[in-house]
């Protein structure tokens, strides 16, 4: 009985230390992943601001371009057309081909054309996706860390019941407490084998 209790207590101690170690590692992984999410969100905000500034610039250029076109100022019209941003040139060309001044079915502006695709907007979407994935990974790591903490508590309970079993004179009570410790240990051990190991 003493040897069996000692073996269970030794294994439970080792398992408890391993769970505490893994909980600490997963806590660090959660922090790293959360930082990655914040970093991606910050870069997305920067790109969003850049996209807004670029769109404002495009709108200002387009208004001036249309004013010159309507006024018949060919020199100014050509000058502005040459200086459209690469994202703006195909959109304006495609929009003008629809004869928007006479075609009510044409989009209200080249900004509503599929040809107008801002690289900054695509980068914002990419960064938002990265931030969402990193945050989900951080929540997952937090869950693993919490699960390892729970297993640590269960293994500590094994240590308690296994240790206190030897303190009683009643053989029946000692066996009941030892059996409880063994059952807790086996249940926690099975759960431990299903837990992922952190390598971060």
C-alpha cells in the first residue's frame, strides 16, 4: 500500500509540474499571439488611413479633371489625366467609356467601378484577417493554459488524497482515499494525453 501510494504521488507530482510548465508556456503563447493581433490591427489602421488619404486625393483630382473636361480645357484635362494614380487611370477610362453624362445607367463615379481597386484597401483587409486569426489563436492558447491549470489542480488533489490516506488507521478509509486518488489521477492522466504541447 505504501509503495503504491508513493508511486501515485510521485507520478502526480511530476504530472502536476508538467501541467504548470505547459500552462506557463501557453500563457506566453497567448501573450505573443495577442501582441501579433494588436500589431496587425495597428498596421491595418495605418493602411486604412493611407487608403482614405489616397481616395481623397483621387477624388480631388477627379473633380478638377471633370471641371477641366466640361470647360473644354484640353491642356488641363490631359495634364491631370497623366497624373492620376495607377489605381485611378483604368477606372476613369472605363467610366468615361460608359458615357456617364448621357447614360443614366452608368455608375455615379469611377470610384464605383470594379477597375478602381486600391492596394491599401486590400492590405487593410489582409491585416484585419491576420488580426482576427491571431486573436482567435490567442483565445485558443488561453483556453489551453486554463485547461492545464485545471489539470494542475486535479493532480494536486491526487497528492492531497494520496498523502492523507496514509494518515488514517482505518484500513477501509485508507483504501477509499487511495482509490479516490488513483481514480482522479487516471482521469487527469487521460485528459493530459489529449492536451496539445506548446512549442512556442
